[in-house]
């Protein structure tokens, strides 16, 4: 028997990046230049730690039983992808183009683009060739100013719906 595979554990805490970019020529071969373009925005320090990531659900369907069979079988059906709404740090009183307003200004209501997720590396480091990312085609909803809570721990933020518009490309190398 072959020895079991035992991959090293990679900490997720503080090691996740989310970057919104308007254009990527090939979602299966994104370039570092596309991901780090000035027209995009690195949201890694603007999203909150409890931001949910992507989820995918594949329907299982039960196939019809034939008369001579006493068991039934399943098959995979349609797969749907979704992502929780983003809750983004926001300085409602900040000056235009300030750090507290950059995400508000860059994430244009109802715009389409790509959310690029990088796992296993600090969100404060630049995405480089050789990194592996998930490229998710999205349409953004309308931004709504809000707050994260009503107590002393609540901060000003905005929420924005995210709809996944095409099949994501998972764990693809940045070129």
C-alpha cells in the first residue's frame, strides 16, 4: 500500500487576498500586470475577517429505477456558484481618493469584472507570476452604507452584492 498523502497545513489567518479588476484576458491564465492594474483595487485590508468566500453547490439527482432493479443511483446535476455580499470598511467623511473612500469609488454600482482570490499568502504582498489564484467573473450590485454593529465594536462600512456570472477558474497560475 502506498503511504498516505500528508500535505503541510497552510494557515489562512491573515493569508488571503481579494482584488477586484475590470479586465482579465484569460481567466485560466491571468497576468500579474492585469491583477495589479491601477484600475483595480486590492480589498484585502478593506474586507472584514468574517467575509465569507465562494461556495459551490452541485445538485444530486436520483436516476429512475428500472423495473428489474431494487436499488437507485444518483448522478450529478447542475452546479451553482455564489458568494456572500461584501462588507467593506468605509470612511463616509473621508476625502475623495483617500484610503477610506478608495473602495467606495472603485467598486462602481452594477459594474462587471473579476474578483481574484489568493489564498496562503499575506494580503499585503503583491501578486506575482507563479502565485496561484481563483478568478471569479462577477457583477457588483448597489453599494449601501451601513455599520458592522450597534455596540462599541461597530464600525462604518458599506455592503455590496456580488453575483457570479460565469464559471470561476480555480487554482490557476499567475503568468
